[in-house]
């Protein structure tokens, strides 16, 4: 393989990796939103019907929402990979 083919291959590989990262990030956002809607509905339902004293669904909402902004290496967070590859 000549150098031009290798460069083209590397560029295509970067494009595919970015597309995959965006795709995976989208799945994680959907899972986060649906999971927290479920937890919030469950907590509000039990809060009203069983007279629970605590609305706890904010805890996982904040924890898992901030998880991606935790200072991890870029390879561990899809959002950081997206920002890094621009």
C-alpha cells in the first residue's frame, strides 16, 4: 500500500469511529432519559400513594447526569471523544 492509501484509510477510520461514537452516545442519552423518567414516575407515584416523605429520584438524575463530565480519560466517555475529535 502506498502512503496515499494509508492516509485515506486512516481518515476513513476516523470518520467511522466518530460516527460510531455519535451513535453510541445517542443510545446512552435515550437510555438515560427513559430510565430517569421511569424512576421519577415511580418515585412520584409512591410519594403520593404511600405517603413517602422523600423525593429521591433527583439523586440518580444528578449522579448519572454528571457522570459523563467526571474527569475521565477521553476514551471512557463518548461525549469527551466527540468534543476531542471536533
